[in-house]
């Protein structure tokens, strides 16, 4: 008996909707990363991109537990001397909640070609409306 290996060409990709309202940002990101990677499927193959599409709605209503709003920072560097830019998560969640959710999911994906392709299948919206009604997404509940 041989081991089954999934092929990218034969996979059928579904669409899932995750509602992040009143749920921890990290738990929502973990659920999204698992679907994007394809780990929820029985035919998961680590070296094949067998993930599916994810839509996250209500990203602005996601919750950060503990003192993360005050103590956690999003840091990036411009490349110039003294070019470190810091944004507190309280400010980031108030102005760009989509970016905060996308960064959390991206950090949980593998840092290679598969992860780069997987993050393009993520759609994040701050409100309850999304533009992918034509794909008929399936609701996904986060524990």
C-alpha cells in the first residue's frame, strides 16, 4: 500500500468565512492559518499547497487579551539609519485592524513559497460585509 500524496491540480478549493467579533485575535489567526495551509483536510500533504480561501470579517471587533493593547508593538524598519517605526497595538487596532489580523496570520504560516502563496488567499475586512458573496463561502466557527 502506498502513501497518498495530494496534487495541487486535483484539489478543489473552498471558501470559508470566519467571524472575529469578540474572539481573541490569536485564536482567529490560528484557525485561518490552518485553513490556508490545508491542515484541516484529511489529504493534507506538507510539501503541497493544499489550502483553501479564508475571509475574516469583523476584524475591528477582535479582542486582545491581557495588557497586549498597551504593551505590544508593531515594529518595522525603513532601511535607513534610525528608521525604526513603532506603532502600539491600541493605535493599530483602532486605525488598521485588517493589518493586525493579516500580520498575525502571516506569522503563523511557513516562511517559504507555500506560505507566500497561502497569504494571498486571505481576505480581511474590518466590518461585517465582504465582497465574496458570489463564491458562496461556508461559515467556520472558532472554538
